[in-house]
């Protein structure tokens, strides 16, 4: 996750009010615009495992097919969310 200045301020205010115990670790990860490289690599590795496990294409593979979201042949994206 990359947080620009205004978004980062809003995010941390929300976390501080709603989840104060999460503020220190999230500040370490997202206190700057870019997350630490080691953390990004770890997240990318987890995403690759999930892509392989569930047969999800990578961004590069999706671009190779040339399918556009408005193509009739392209599958509709699935909206997902996280519950707290």
C-alpha cells in the first residue's frame, strides 16, 4: 500500500481513533510514502502464492491477453472487501 501525504494523514487519524493499538506497527510500515522493501517483497510473495493456488493471472498475463473490462469476452472483476 502506498499512501500519499493527505491520504496517510487521514488514514492515521482513523486508525488512532478506531484501532489505537494498531497505530505503532502501522506507523512503522506506512509512516512514509513507500513501505519498506522487505515488507513489499513479503506481500508480493504471498500474492504470488495465492495467484498460483487459485489460478489467478498476474498483471503481465492479463495484459498479454489484451482483454479489456468492456470486452464481452472478458470476465467481470469480482469486488472484494475485508471485514474488521
